[in-house]
C-alpha cells in the first residue's frame, strides 16, 4: 500500500514537472513569434499553455492589441491586474490607458472621483492577498480599540492613535475596493460599439444610452440572454444583451 502511494506521488510530481516544462517551452516559442511580428502564432502558443500567469496575460494583451482586437486586449490586461506588483500594475494601467485613449470617445475619457479613488486603492493594495488584507485590518482595528480603551495622555499616545486610525481607514478602503472588484461583482467590457443600455431585459424597453466599445462595466445580475450592468464612466445602470459584453474571466 505504501509503495502504491509513493508511486502515485511520484507520478503526480512528474506530470506537474512535464506540464511546467511544456508551458515554459510554449512561453519561449510565443516570445520568439511575437518578436518576429507573428502575433497570431504567439497567441496560439499562449492559449495552449495550461498555467497562465500575469506575464502571459500581459503578453496576450499585447498580441491582441497588435492584431486590432481591443476587446480581448482589454480583458487580458484588466484580468492581469489582480495580485500584480506595483511595477506590473503600472505597466498594465499604462497599456489600458493607451487603449482607452485610442478607442473611447472624448466624452468618456474623463475619470470620475470615485473611479480615481478606486484606482488608488487598487494600485496601493494590489500585491496583497485578500486574506492578508483581512488580517492586517483585524490587527489594526484591535490595536486601535486597545489604545482607545487605554486612554493615556501624551503626544506619543495621540500620535500612535492617529496613525492607527489612518491605517484602519486605508485598510478598510482597500478591503472594500478588493471585495467590490473581485468578490461581490463581476467585471465586464463592451464587446460591440454603440451597444444599447436598456431600462429592462428586452429590446422593447426604453433606451437609456449607447455605450462605446471597451467601456468598463460592473455586472450586477445575469439572466439568460441579458445582464444588468452599471457603466463605470457614465454612471448609469440598466440591462444589456449578454452577447454584447465580455466578462473578464480571470477575475
């Protein structure tokens, strides 16, 4: 019995190593195709990979951008932002901004304050996992409660109290941003230019507005053929046909 367990463990490790080696080979082949200007062949290599990391999605976005597929480029870049380091997040944000400047009409480019604040929290706490954020918030909150209960006087006490309060506020905002972006809601982008946002899940309902290609959405609800969404730029919500949006799957 123990021999069988050892064989199974060895087989599992061997399969994992083979897959990792194959993915590494495909990644190198894709980079060679990309440098040669063969973006379609590079995409085939990236798609064949079993395990795709942020670097893979970033490179896939570059390939889609060069073959004029802004929807898939935006989906890859946006999905790769989750858990990205500061340098990776800045590179992805720059790529997304370039795409938005190219495809979004001028009236959609200005960012609302809520969106700017959300980007700040996303960038600040991007490298931290949700569990780490929860632990840090819990520790900061408990420390703040202890200091408030202690009720000592002095400049050092009040300085520490203020610092703990600021930390609790920042961590709370970061947690709220992560939950809103990755847990509570699904994100999507418009995959068809001038997609109609309707007041109900049927084409006979009133048209609220037309949304441009690659506009970012928050999906609130989905039913067969329809999705209730909220546009992140025009601050309007309504229903849109399901085949006119691209849900960011890597979230």
